[in-house]
C-alpha cells in the first residue's frame, strides 16, 4: 500500500448562516472587523436589496459596474473608487462576478471582504481570484482575497430564476467533481467534495420538486451548505481540468460562467472516469445512489432540467480549434487521462 502523505492548509474564515438574518449578520461582521467606511459592491439589479442589507453600516462608496469574468479595466475602476473614498472594508452582495470584483480590489489594497452570496457560485469560500484581459482569463491564489466573513441567507436566493438556480448549483457540483482529481486533491478536500455533492444533489432535487414554501427554504439551505463545502474542496484542491476548460471558454469567448460549468461537467466526468479510478468514481456513484457516477450525474441533470449544449450559449464549432489550443496549454499536467488535441476536440464537439 502506498504511504499516505499530504499537506492540507486550513483557511481562516467566519461563516454566518441563517435565513432572514443577512442584514443583522452583515452589521455584526462590519463591527467585528472594526470597519467604519465599507464599500458596497453589487450589481445594478441587486442594488436596492444590497442597500437595505447594508443600511446602518456606514457605507462610504457604492460600485455597481459588475461585469462577468472581471475585466481588468473594471477592476481598476473599482480600485480607484475604493482608494478615493478611503474605505476600510468591502461588502460584496451578489453572485460570483460580484465576489470576483471584490477580490480584485482586495488583491491590491488588502481590504477585508464580507461576502454575501446571492447565487451558488462558491467564490466566497476560496482564495482564488480571476481577471480577464485581451480575451484571456488569468487566475491565481492569494490569501489576501479570501473573504473574512461569509453571510449566507437563503432568502437572498428566493428570486433567483429557475434556470440560473440550476446552472449555479451545478457550477457548485463542478467544484466537487473537479476536486476529486485536482492537482492538490487529498482525503480532506475529497471528504468535503463528496459531502458537498450529496447536499447539492438533495438540495437541487428538492428545489425542483418542492410543493410549499417551507420545502423551498429547506432545499435552498441544503444547496447553500453544499455550495460552501464544494468551494472548500475546490479552494484546497486547486483547479482541475474542468475549471481550466471553463476558464478558457468564459474568458476567451465570454460565455456565461454558471451555464458553461454546468454544460461541461458531465463531459469532463466521463473523460476522467475512463482512468478507472474506482475509489473516487465509486464514492461519487454512492453519492448519487447508483452504480455508475456518470449515469448518476446524468440522471440528476434530467431530473432538474439542466443546460446541456454550448451551442445554446454562444459557442460555435468554429471556436473549437482556438479553445483546444488554449486548453492544452492550461490543462493540469497530472490529469489522470492525457489531455490531447484530439480528446479535447471530441469533448467540445460533444458539449456543442
């Protein structure tokens, strides 16, 4: 038997979880950080709700120009606003793009982040940042960008459209699956990944079948808890093949983040499952309650009417050669199945 050897770094972060408690928990978080002039980062669509949540916190600046994949020029504008207003903390209320923008500001300023997710993106639980410039998305890891406090409130996801709920939840599921084979995968983040996948399975299935308000709240809470565990696993395991593919598709072709992850996930799972890693794939199959993990994920996709085709979100066959070239460059060198030009072309054709 091969000796078990790994180094696992635990991230210091406070999580405040409670339905209907967002405003109270944000105020307490601001106080605990000793902040008096926070900057609110949110989208125009969510600004009214965000202002209600942050009422009484002394917001000194508001930035609403949130753009998918965090273009570098947007990040620089937000950094200038933060500097000009002399803010001492960042409150990010929104989805992954909002949290990502706050991270871009924190990366150069060192300002602490309070993240209040309104989707199941998971960025709030990681020290991973990403920005896009010249059609290329660059990512990195820096403990400076890890939000100090995360505030989860299932009420904030109650108006999320069904399609985005499904895509966002499957984006979280992708964190779980990718973490099984990611460069720094270990028993701890695999445990987070598998339990996160179970909670996401139950939560997403419950959301699609809920017949009353109480069941909807319970299902959203399960999905949020699964989202956090999924992001914890991804944060320590690193970006595997799935995320490298999706970063190329999102950054280069400006495809929507959550939908891209949802569409690509079954294809990457099938691709890596061919390595015959029975321990990891078998445990994932147990999560889905079936003999084959690929079939289990497919059944979940059918049950919740998940997005399936890249062609429906703006990707074309003509884009494949450039995408494959960029994926080959970015792919982890230790992926369990060799990442070749032919293999990636077939994968994208199937996803198309």
